[in-house]
């Protein structure tokens, strides 16, 4: 389930196939087990309608979870760019050449943060994270050294700003890990399968063209949710526009 939700393009045909097979299972049960009598159709209609309603509610709730997490990732990208830009200005207050060296490191760090958003493979992400962690250590040591050497209000501001830079990266990483729980996906799939079995069971004809409509719509819904929820595997991704603009601004001319 986790691998499928990380690959929305694979999830789409897989979900469609599962739902379509579930519809045929329902049709097979109607033919080989017991069909719907006229007295049973009213109860069946209530049950089927309630199941579809529950499925719609679960899909809507899960879609809301996905969009909330997507918006959170966008907000943290903006906050991260603001934190780096603010610290770039603050380190000018440090004595000596410390400010210039830290600014050079911040330029490299900004480029790495842009690469983090653009990375597509786990290997690239691991490499970027290691380089970012090393740069974070250098940045903090440089600011801490200045703060210890000259403990003034200016060095305190620079240290506080660097703390914001480091924290913003942690918040960003946490938001990328914050995905829709597997339990929510499992529940949604289970309700969808039951809905399609009931759908096929209530059909008058086994080969009805309408048997493709509901599986297709549900598959597209699942695809959209997974695409928004997946930071790297989907088509809809957070673009590091603020970080790119900041990197362009900080780059020497």
C-alpha cells in the first residue's frame, strides 16, 4: 500500500483493476448465488446508497487531509526562504570577516534546499540531506564562535536567526514525512471494494457499460489524493519558487 501511494501513476490502473474485478465479483454472486427479488431491492437500495455515501465521505475526508499537508509543505517552503534571507542580512552585524564567510555558506545552503525540492530519487535525497547537515554544522559553529567571542546584541540576533534557519529545515522535513496514514488508505480501499461488490450485485446485466464508470471515477479520486499527498512521486509537487528567487538574489553578479 505504501509503495502504491508513493507512485500515483501506478495506483491509478491498479485501483481501477481492483474495483472493476470487485464489480464482476458482485455480478457473479448475483448470478450464481442469489439474485435480488423485488422485495429485497428496497433494502438493497438503502444499503448500497449508505455504502456509497460513506465512501464519498471517506474520500472527501482523505482529500482534505492531502490538501492540508500539501498547503503545509508550501507554507514551510516560504518560511524557510524567509528565514535564510533574514539570516543572510543579520550576519552582516557580526564582527570581522565572519559575516562574509557565513553568507557564502548560506548561498551554498540555499542551493541545496532548492535541490532538495527538485530531487526525485532516494539516492539524491540522501546525498542532499548529508550535505545539508554538514553545512548546518558549519553555519552554527561559525555563528556560535562569533557569539562566544563577542557576546553582544548583534551576535545574539545572528545566532537567533541561524536557529530559525535550522528549525525551518526541520519543520519542512517533518511536513514531508507527514503523510496520510496507511490505516486511512486501507479503510478507504475496503469500503470501495464493498461498494463495488454491491454495485455489481445490483446490476441487471453483467456486461453493462456502466460497470466501468464507478471504478474509473474511484480510481481517479484515489489517484488525485495520492498525487497531492506524495511529495516526490506525484505530478502535483511543491515548487521551490521562494527558495529559487532567494538563490537568484543571493548569487553574486
